[in-house]
C-alpha cells in the first residue's frame, strides 16, 4: 500500500534540481543510471498499484518515451512491468539517434527483452508519459504536440513521470499542448510549478518518489531537510496529501 504524507514539503526550481543531480554524480558517485533505476522502479510500483489493480498480468501499458532522462526512467518502468506480466509497448517521440546516452542504454535493454515499439496510441489500460522532464520550457514541438493531443484524446488513464509533459515547472504554465494526467510522480522533491493553480488541472494526484538523494546534499544547498527525511520513512513512494497552491 502506498503511504500518505500530510506534512508540508519544501519545493525547488528546476535549476536547483540540476545542481542536485550534478552533486549526486560528482560528489557522491551516484550515476544518472542509478537515479533512473530508482525512479523507474517507483514508477512501475505506482502504475501497478494505482492503475493496474496490483494485477499487471496481461494488462496493456503504453510507455511514451522522450530522448532524455524521463524517457530513460519510463523505459525502466517498462522493463519492470514486462517482468511482472504486463503487455508493454514503447512509443518513441524521437529517433533513437537523438536520445541521450542513458536513454539509449535503457532502450537497448528493452530491445533485448523484446519489448515492442509502436507508432500509435492503441487501446490500453494505462499510458505512462515519459516525454519531457523538469527542464522543459515553452511549447512542445509539432510532432510531440501531436502525440500529446493523441494521448489526451485517447480516453486512457495517464501516469506522468516527474511532470505532465508540456508543463513548465519553473512557472507552472501549461504549454499549448500539455498532458492532462490522472497522476504525476515527482522525484526527490517537488518542483515549484507543481504548486501553481494553473498547473493543478494537469497533474492529477501527486506522488513523490525517493531517488536516494543524501540529506547532507540538501543541506549544502540550504534546503530544509526535516520533512524530506520523514517523507520516505515508511516507503520510497508516497502520496502527497497537502499542497500549498499559489495563484
């Protein structure tokens, strides 16, 4: 069962998350691949419990993967769900050649596991949105905008990874095309844009996943750690029940 957290949490802007990832890699030796594995495992756990009734066998899941870290983490979830019996397919938003190294690594594993790719949003039990990450700003490009529109019109539950694709987490402003998620799983610490009123119609239920950021790292950035330590005390995946909404 997914734990619920009712306390207040700090929030950060996307540039702070970039610095957290840099420090994790350079100062602690926690690689992006390790972060992806932690995040993707939690994403699969959330998909299984909230959307697949804890019975993923023969359930159909479409993982929509972009070229960056979000796409890589979403493909980790694809692997896990495949291992648990789900019928998983992957829709790539860009040619493999445009993917960052870590995402290519995850896609190569999925290929070895014979997880098929698709170009369409067919009938499914769940769509996992791993198109864009926390650093996205502006409006999606034409191809991605079409994919987002197709997802929003499919009538299939959507689980967004870290952010609904198309949402600017520095402002909370949705792009011209933005995923309307049934649930969003944020990573490590919520980003500012998730707390904005104009984002509330896009994120659905908000969950938070542990990617093993050391508390000492937060302290070096002067981020309050008391509740960040408490939030994952019972589980690496929690539902956030108390949000401060800014207009």
